[in-house]
């Protein structure tokens, strides 16, 4: 799976978020460490989250106030508390990008949620951002408001420099989670022990777990594109699973369902009909 182009890179998904609403808006970015923005109004107090190796920032507006949280990746299927009839606006970051890195290590976010308003150096900045988002109704304008704020603080020197961390993010994601630590050692010249530590620091988890989650997310991506039983074999092969049993084992571990049952749930709950992809803001 090496040598993927931009369109083939990881597009992390949380189908369970789509299923709790009648309409789920999404705007893909794939720049500056941002995967995409999304917005939905929950029709349930719980939604299903699955591992994605990503950090999300999620705002919830109930008309009278704006609440927020920053959440790290899950390591297994989890029922996540939400707020029924609350409009949610979120941003999902690509694996290895930590939008609150000055305040929390990536490993401190794995499997956890914290208040996003606690991650600001200046109270005035937090209040200004929250006020603008609370007053704005339109999804496209919220995307612009958050992007303008985020880019003022985006650490381009860290994330876009030609350093080991950037190389590892690129190689791991471009491989679809199918690159071995030994191959990374050959590419970089660093010891296995050192690479293990850097990857754990950058992604918040050990390399083996990270590779499994990225490979699983690529399978989810293929599955939601094809939405057919015949597409499951292709999803497994394209994601890099060496056989169907290996695919099913990982899939059940991360979702509690077989791929067939998971796909049936998406189709019965009108996943595609609910998903609205915005192409321009």
C-alpha cells in the first residue's frame, strides 16, 4: 500500500456519529493536520465511537450556551455520551496531529475526553472563539471561524518540517498501517527502540496498535464507499489484511460486530442518505 496519493490517504470515519442524526454535514480538508469538519443534531443521548487514531474537538450548542470537549482516540467500540437535540460542530484531526499539544500529550488523550476551554493560554482568545461559534448558525461559516483561529496557532515548523516525526507520520499513513518497524528502521537509520518511543509519543500508542487501527480505518473507509457484501472482500484486501479471518477478527475486536452485520446496520439506518458532503465553504 505504499505510494498512495493524497486522495488515497487515510480518511478517518465514525459512522456511529452519522447514525444518530437525520442529517450529517461533512467538509473534507486534508491539510494542516485536519481531516474534516462535521456537524449534526443528535437524536439520541448516546452514539457509538470506534478506534480511529485521531483527536476530535467537538462543540455542542443547545441554544443558551456552548459546551466543548477534546477527545482522543478510542481503543475499542465505546458508547459516547452526547446531548439529544443539541447541535454538534466538530473537527477531526489526522493521526499524529495534536491540536492541544501545548497542554496535553497525545498519550494523555487516548480513551479520554477533557474540556476544550481548558486548553487555552489566553482566556480572551477562548471567549472570542466560543462567542463567534455560538452566534453562528451556518456550518460553512463555523468552518471558516475555527480554521482562522486554528491557523494562527498551527505549528508549521513542527508538523511540516523535514524531520523524523513528519517522515514517520507520512510513511505510516501512506502505507495504510502496513509498514513494519523494521522497514522504518531501514528507511530512517534509527534503532527500533528509538522509533518505538517516537511513534508512541507522536501517536499516543505503541506502533503495533497504531498500525492495526489505521488498517481497520482504511477497511471502514472502503466498506462505507461500496456498501455491499461483495465490497467486503475488496475492503479487506485494499486495507492490507492477508486473509478474511484476520480481517473479521480485527473488525469484531474494534466494533463488536462482523463486517456483514456492521454493514447491514449502516444500510438499515440509511447511512448514505444521512451523509451530506460539502465541497466548498
